[in-house]
């Protein structure tokens, strides 16, 4: 009877919060709810409110986490790395489907405007193991919430946002949902945005540092997402289609006088899934089709390069509740990857399959998960990649949970690594990461105040790290050259205070990361035991939110320490300190809510670069009007 | 409880303060070992290492080396001018008592004062300039990557005065002999002959795959190194007679993976040196390629080669992993290592000042 109630609770939770059911990370808190122990891995959850106030994923993560964002500037390519690993070691999943390009293994975070998802979860280090191959650093999970079929308040909901900002930026986004009869649900999201990005900067690369306006940086993005869901008795079936188009000019560095480069990206993403439960089983089955086109042109040198990729990604996740203490986990992923590019001699295809099997459960105050991931990619067969995680709630101090996790993950060479002509190396081996972490979580409410803190030490070894270097005749070619050790410490602290109509919350995130080469060829001694390039040792961000009735004020601060840009650590980009401030006012009229929000970014007008010689915007403004009904 | 909160708030505020208070006015990439000490003007400042830097990183630098007292100054251009040299410094020359530096990805040429390294002029408007070759005291040719032209530069007013259209989109090293410029055409595997008085193309001579460098020997033969492309064909060292316009000798490298480059000649114009993983030396009278190396790379990544005009010592750069400072090794004529010093990132060209 107890078991059934657990399953029932799970189902309710699942329908409310999205695709959480078969995801053990989120799964655990619900299973072991009775024990009041939270997740044992390090994760960060960014909810709908947080995601709404920013433009894209890169900015969202920059302000709310300590993952490192490498940005080529406003609207330009942005990549994300966790815990000192590379951008290709970050998996990005959309409702469980990995979107990473089979060509370069990466994701351009500037192409993910926040209106297209409701929630973002970050899985650090070993917690990314559940998300599949390749997450040597961690993973970013973009989630669309499942509809709430029990919502009886309104059958039609509408949300519309219009933002206008510096550099001729204009963003329209909207969402309409309709809960029909017989448990049918429809939802449409649209976005259109454009910007000139003609920001003014001081050109430190020129005599007398003249003030210049960035050229060739205009951007236009549009897209829509359509979802249809139908709920049956113990099962929900959904289909979601997402089209996205981006067309932008690529600005040059401050040192380049002439440039005429453009990039067009187009994505078609189709996802069909069903979730449900039967007896002691719960399941989630999904199939997705992801098609990406990228066209790069450089008129000056007459280059017009086309890249096409197709992913067919199928998941069957089945959990079996052995008893109220132990759950059997089973996740099968059959993924077909296919790509063609001007840089390849012919089209390349491969299967990237994995099978995860394990157990999760609780024993008194101990909460545990053990699983193994078996992978088959092309000719590689890796039968063993285990992971274990433990959480223990202290008997006398129930607000403290000790946690530890460890695991192994592999990242397979990308098509570019293997087949790019010239240079590709078909003999590459997969990169392997051995990861571990330990720490504690503390959460306690003192009257009107709640304090939450989580502190995690991590340690990881990445071997066979693939590195591109010039070989004979100036041709760049990749090899499994490096062995890297990553270690560090992550700390978060949140304080919430509530008094009558006043809400105050203070949040701080800090990460200390040491990421160094521990094995290198003899003549490159100067890079041995040195911090990897573009990995800051210290990152800190904090925010303060104060709201009173319908007005709220927030202040955010981000610090990034210096990043070395040469492997011998002789060159570096200086540290930067950015502050953003915003004020927001809600006006409620019957069933309609208006919200007006004004934001100042880079309040103190700091000159900084995220990537060498790419100017970042000085003080800039954005005004957003939102309408909800 | 409120005490605890106030402690935490004060702690956070202090933490933020420590992060903000140690601010220093640094903008853009900074180099730790550049401009460490003042440049001492000296006629013994005789070697300039041109460090390409990394594409897009804007970390091209010039290293000054004094072969007598062995003093090294890194980043002299930035130090003398307060702005960086640019993105990808390709090559440098000494001409009309000035230093000429071709900065490829910044589409410019810097003309630099020999004594204090300040910029006298910046010639802009190139597409992707590679090499510079004076044809008389006031005019020079500039080869280009991704552009079907050789730019003609007027060195009196430091502007581009015209161009010669080629059907190549990658021209590389050049030399002038008897009113004719000989230009390596990497994309068509040709040697392009240009009349330097009327700037007309005279001839296109087929050579090996990808001719990258060339020198003139004492018998007035031109030696051309063709690297063979990326496993396209075997590399070749070609001896070309410019007077008869005939190839006199083609020496083919045995291994298709070999990609020789950096062909140079000593002062006597009798001995050729080049890089083919290791350093090789060959007398111009030899009719076959050297079978053993002159100096082994010993695990280093040889990236550029130079020969000192007076000491006859061989300078070779080790580019290591291409993302850190190179080491320059100086070898005596008897193949013994005489000295080593650190330069900048990707030392791709070595210039000797008279």
C-alpha cells in the first residue's frame, strides 16, 4: 500500500514538474521524500522565474551558476564548460535528448533563447553520467514542463513579452496554451529577435586607443515551438516540434581591419514521448529527430561552407520498484548520428548507443544510487563505466546531509576529429574521465529566514584528451595527447527572508578550479602543471533580490578571475567584475497581469573581454513589457 | 539568529569588497615576460624574432636578441608603441634602414624604426599579406593568401600603389634576380615570373606541389622547396636556372609524409639548410638529398630557421605546443648547441639586422 502511494506521489510529481520521473537525480528526492534527504549529486536548478528574466542560455548560466561561459561577444558564439573541462565536454539535453553536434561535439549557447524552455538543470561532474556519454564536465538540461491537466483555473493562457534595448535590440516572444476537453493540451511558443550589436568600445589594439563601433555584428533569430499532449489514465503522450533560425554577421577581433563573415543556423527538432506507469513499472519512451544546418560564408576569401547533421535519438527508460526501498533503473539509448560537411570527403554515420542499468534506494538515513553505463560507438565497446553516489543525513543534525559520488564517463571523438580533411585522425581513442566529489548540504529554517548551503569538493582525471595541433606542413591534426587533472571546490549559499510583504533573498556561488596538464611531451615542460587556458581559478557571482508587494529590485554581481591564454601561463586576460541591476513592477488588472522591467547591464561600465580582443558591451539597457492573461 | 544573518551579510560584503578593491587597469591580453626591462639601444641588437602568435589571439610579438651579450627583450613593439603588433605576424625584413613587419591577419605592414622600434608608418588595405620583396629602393611586392594578386607597395609614401593580378589565391615567398621577380604560387604549384619594370607576368613555370620557399645560390640558380601538400605528392627540392628558365634538377623526398620548409642559404651562397622535421644541410653541388640530418630535433617542433650573416650560426625555433613561448636554439657551424633563449608564441621568422 505504501509502495502504491509512493508511485502515485511520483506520478503527480511527474505530471507537475516535467520529465523527472525516470531521471534518478530528480527521482531520488521524491522516492526518499519520507526520509527528507535531498539529491546526492551536485546540481543547480533554474526555474521559470529565473529563466524568464534573461535573453539566452549563456546569460542565464553566467548569472546563476559557476560554470564558465566563453563568449565571443553580444549575440555571438558562446560555449560553456564545467569544472575545468572543455566546451566539448558539456552535454546539452532537451527533455532528455542530447543536442550536441556530432560534428564538433559542442553547442552554441547563444542559439538557445530562454522562452523555448521552462526550466534548466545543471548536472555537475559525476551527476552528468546519467545523461549519457560525453558529459566529462557536466550537462545542461533544458526542460519543457509537462502540462498540468488538473488546472481548472483557466483553459487558455497567454503570455507575451516585448523587449527593447541598447544596440538596436528588439525581442518579441509569446506563449499560448490551451487545455482542452478530454485531457488534450496544446501549446505554442514563438520568438523573433534582432539586434545590430553595434556596440562602442575602446580599441586597445590601436594607437591612442580610439573609440570604435563594432561592425558586421547584426543578428536576427526567429523560431517557434509547438506541443500537443494527451493524457490517458496512467499515461501521457506528447509531441513537440521546435524550429529555430538564426542569421548573423560575425564580427572580427579588434585587430582585424577587413572582414565579411556570416553564419546561418537552422534547426528542426521533433520529439515524441510517452510517460506512464503500470503496476510496479514506470516508463518513459521517446524518439527524437534533430536536424541542423549551418552555413558559413566569408566573402573576402570566397568561402561558402555548408554543414548538415541529423540525429535520431531513441530512449527507453524503465524503472521497476522492487520494494519501497529499492528501485531498479534501466535506460537504453539508441542514437544514430549522421553528418556531411564541406570539410569531409563523404557523409559519415555512426551509432552511439548506450545502456544504463543500476539500482537506487535508501537504507535508514542513507540514500544511494549505483549504476553502470555500457556504450557501443562505432568500433568502440566500453562495457564498464560505473557510477556510485551516496547521501547520508546526520542523525543528530538533520539539516546536514553528507554526500559523495564517483564515476567514469567517456567522450567519443567527433566527426571533425575523425574525418576532417585535411587533418582528421581516424585512429583517435575516446577521452576518459574519472570523476569524484564529496561535500555537504545544509538547509534550515529559522523563523522567517531560510538558509541553504551546499559545499562540494571535486576531483577528476581526464585522459586521452583530444588536442588539435599543427603537424607537418602546417596542417592541424588531433591526437589523444593530454592528461588533465581537475580539482576544486564549489560553494553556494542562499538566504531567504520573508516578512509580511517583503521578500529578501541573497544568493552567492563560488567556484575554485585548478585544471592542469599532468602529462605532456618533453619539449613542452613549460606547460606542465600549469592552469589550462581559458579556465578561471576563481569565479564568484551573487545576487540580491528584494521585493515588496508588486515591486522588486535585484542586483547581480559576477566576478571572473584572470584566464590564461597561453599554455605556459605567460599570457592572460585580466579579471572582470560585472554588475547588473533591474527593477520590475507588476500591475494586476482582473485576470491580466502587466509587468514592466528595466535592466541595466554592466552598471559600472567595465571594459572587459571574455575572449582575447573581442569587445564586450559597456553599460547597456533593456526595457521589457510582459503581459499575462 | 539575526546575529548569524548579519555576520553572513557582512562576510559576503567583505568578500565582494576584496574582489573589487584589487582592481588594476589592465585591458585585453597581457603578457608577463614582455617589456620587463627597458630596451637598450645598441648596434649589437642584431636579431629580431617574429612571433606569429595564435590566429585570432592578437598575441603576435617581436623579440629582440643581442647575440653578443645574449640579452633578450620580449614584446618590444608593444613596449615601444603602446599597442600590440597585431594578429599573426608573418614575416619581417630589413630595408632602407627600417624594419618591415608583415602582419597577416591584421591586413597590414608595420614600418618600424630600427633604433627604438617605434612605428614610423602602417600600410593598410591588404587582404591577407604574407611576404614582402623590394624590387627597387622605393617599391616592393607583397604576396597574399586568399587573394589573386600581388600588391605593389610604394615605400616613399607607404601606400599600396597597385597590384598584379595572378591566377593564384595563395602566393608565398619571392625573390628578385635581374629585373624579374620569382614568386612561389602555392595554389597552382607554379613559379610565377614577373617583370619588375612593367609589373607584367612573364611566365608560369610548373614546379613541385606547393612551392613554399626559394633562394638564389652563387651560380645564380634558384632553389625551390616544394612541400608536396597534405599527402598529395612527394616533396621536391628543385634547382631552377632563371636564365634558361629550365629546371636543372629535381630531388624527390622519399617519404610522402615529409613536408620540408624554410629553405635558406648561407652567406657564401653555397650551402642550403632546410627543415624537414630535423635540420638538413646540403651543398649546392650535391646531386642528391642529404641522407642524414645536420641537427636532430630531439623531440622539438622546428618551426623556423635562420642563419646569422656574420657568425654563420644557425637559429632554429621550437614551437612546442604552439600555444606557449617558443625556444630559440643557436647552433654553431660544427653542429654544437651554443645558446638557447625564450622568444614569443610561434616564432615563425628570424630576421638578422646588419
